[in-house]
């Protein structure tokens, strides 16, 4: 595991964008595993800027996102499809038919999950998987549990996750209670993983994930077992690790 210290969120975003851009240049047919949330947001903006400057070509890139809320469609401004379209896909020359997220509106949750795992199999996993870290240690929406979830599944979101997501919705009642998420196996199919962590509020959970026991109570702790993980974190997030 490599740990790279960024100064702050801006620096972290620049370093993250540079790594993603390097992956795209090195292999223009890359399969990128993407995350939503605030951690990768500015990095996506910097990738758009590189594209506009003629430095990046997304035309042969495939993307698979980690997760999607159950019950939200592409037109819902809180869906992750909407986030990805507005914050990246709409602004670069990506073929949208090769951008994948679990189908939040799928009628049969089991079929949504099995279809997503099949897709990951067919793609041979991702070349680079971006991850953020939840305040409770989740990756994707793999919440603290008694066992690590293996496959894509429909999850009941933890109260702390609902509270953390509350800021994006009009009221707490509007926050979806369920989401689809890649399981640990799907995440571990990645050749390389890039975990982005910013801010003091993540310092103790980051320490638990990197230095504590590998336990499904801290889902990100399983990353200690992946062969190629880079943790890109700012000084505040790393403050308890020194
Ligand atoms: C988002 C995702 C989540 C977030 C995590 C951190 O697609 O899978 O695991 O990465 O909740 O969220 P932020 O970056 O908003 O702190």
C-alpha cells in the first residue's frame, strides 16, 4: 500500500486527476471504476479541463460506478447517474453507452445485482478503481456489517450514511434508504485502487482502516489485502497517522 500526502483538498484533487489522466493516456481503452460524492468532485473538474485543452481523449474509455440509489432515475438530481453526467460525462467525449451504473429504477433488485456482477466479469474488472471513504469506514455502500459482502447487492443504508447524505436532499425523509453497491469482490477485481480521503473528520476512520484489524466493521480495512492500493489523503485526513 502506498500513501501519498497531499496538502489539502485542492492538491489532492490535482494529484488524483493527474493519476487518472495518466491511466487514460497509458491505456486509452481503460475501464475506470468511478465514485461519486465530494472526494472525487474537483478531480473530475480538472479532468474536464484537461479534455478541453486537448490533453485527454475519453472516446475509448469505459466506466463502471460503484453504486446508485435504489429508486432514483437518471433525471433525479440526487441520483449518481445525474451526478456523473453533470460532473463529468456531459463535458468530455465519452461514449455514454459505455458508462455504467447500477439501474436505480430496475424492477427486480436481484436482476440488477446479478447483471452488474456479470458486467464486471465481462469487462475483466477495472484498470483503476477510485474510492472515497465513508465516515463509518464504508467503501462504495458496503456498510459496517458482520461479514464482508462479496457481490453487488442492495443495501439498507446505515443511519450515519443517511445523516451524511442529508445535506443533498430537502429533508431527511427524502434521503433514499437503499442503494445498490458493488461488493468487495467487484472492487477487488481492480488492477489498481486509488482511495481519496480529505479532511479532519475522516482522520480517525482512515487510521482504523489502514492500521487497525481487517474487519467488516470497518469495511475499508479490507483494502490492506489488495495488491495495489494508493491512498491519496490530505494532511488533515492523515493527521492521526503520524
Ligand atoms: C460514492 C461512494 C461512497 C463515498 C463515501 C465518501 O460513490 O461510493 O462510498 O465515496 O461516502 O463520500 P464523500 O466523498 O462525499 O466524503
